[in-house]
C-alpha cells in the first residue's frame, strides 16, 4: 500500500489519512489510486463497520495537486476526472458503511467536495472550506454542483462556487453544509467517539439508509415510498433487527453484529 494513504484499523473503524502534508494533501495520481484501493478494501472487509477520512498535518486536502496537473506527464484532465475523482465520490456514496470526514484543516477544490460527499462531516473550529476552482478558471467537480445546492440551497451554493470564498467551520455548520464544528482540543476524541459509536450500530440498516438517501436525491415521493417499503421488509429479516427489538423488550443494551 502506498504511503500517501495511511490506514489504521481499530474497534471496527478504519481511519484513512491523506498523507502528503507538504503539498497540503493535494491529490496526485498515486494518492488517488491509493484512496480508491483503501475504500474498496473497507467495503470488502466485514469487520470494518465505519470509516473516517482525514488529513495529515495542517490541511485536510487542497484538491488536485496543481504541480502534477501542469507537468508534462501524460495524465490528462479526462484521466484525472474519470480515474481519480469520479470513482472516489461514487465509492464514498455507494459504500454501504458510514463515512465520517474529519476535517482537520483547510479543504479546497476536490478536497472540499469529497468532504461534502461523506455521510457526516466534522471539522475542527480552525478548519475552512473553499471551492477554489473559480480562482484558477475551472468549474467545480467531484460532485460539488450536485451536493452543494442540495446541502445549502441554490443561492449560497452558487456564491460559494463562483466566488470561492473561504468558509469557516462554524459558518459551514450554520448553513447546513457540514454536521459539526468542534474545538481543537476535543476534535480527535469527538471523531473517535462518533466513529466507534457508528461501528457498533446495525451496519446493514445504516448501509441501506445510505442507499435510500442517495435515491431520495433524485426519486419522486412515490418511488421513494416504494423503496423504503421494500428495504424495510428486507431489513426486518436481519439479525440486528431481532437483536434490537429483543434488547428493547428485555431492557438491555443491544449487541449488533452489523448483519
Ligand atoms: O486536472 C485538474 O486540475 C482537474 C481537477 C481539479 C480538481 C481540483 O481540486 S481543482 C482545485 C485545485 N486546488 C486549488 O486550486 C487550491 C490551491 N491551494 C490554495 O488555494 C491554498 O493553498 C489553500 C487555500 C488550500 C491553503 O492556503 P494557505 O495560505 O493556508 O497555504 P499555502 O501557503 O497556499 O499552501 C501551503 C503549501 O501547500 C504550499 O507549499 P510550499 O510553498 O509551502 O512548498 C503550497 O504550494 C502547497 N499546496 C497547496 N495547495 C496545493 C499545493 N500544492 C499543490 N497543489 C495544490 N492544490
């Protein structure tokens, strides 16, 4: 495994750390492929029931490595989009386990949009977000034009994407862009607590919830109600549903197995 992604597995949680701190964890081809591989492994490994995505050093991720993008290295924009960012965003959305983005510092360009594609995004109070694309004459990618208007509404999303202003972690929470903003001293413990909690929950139901949320972004109400119905019937046959109901009736804590 490439050193550009550090992988730590503990208590059912895989922590994936973007690890190119000198370049603010911007994506080169090696790191993009390593992240894809790490996400695919997390999807396959049954014992992994929650994932944390974070960055090493001062930044979360500054998006595309602009040095690599402008070198004469045979890597085209088409390859960068089709082989790096699009697969990463699709994997994040289709992986049937919760993914927490732990934003330790600035998240820019594709780095910001990858953070917004995660299931729950928690940022250090000193972290910030910027679309960045417009400042270098590009359009947003990595799902930004899909997720941002849905998260914060058309006006704010348009302003963010056209102006590329820096948004603080607290502003991001206030506008519904991310889940939580946490003081620096409490950041790691808050992320660990949330990830450990998610890893002990009924993973099958959480994965299916994620699929429903994905579908709800484009379905009409009838289609969504039908899908909820069939998923509820399916999940009612799971081990964890039996365990959840039994634990409730027996007034004890459930011990979910994730299936
Ligand atoms: O092929 C394609 O390009 C298509 C794909 C596009 C996807 C994208 O993500 S496009 C957007 C690319 N990202 C950006 O435009 C962001 C560029 N970076 C910045 O605007 C700023 O660095 C930040 C706002 C992220 C942080 O600002 P600040 O003042 O805290 O830090 P800094 O001093 O600008 O950067 C610190 C170091 O990180 C610096 O290295 P140095 O000079 O100390 O050796 C800087 O060069 C490096 N760095 C930051 N961003 C990138 C980067 N190196 C390479 N690529 C970067 N994107």
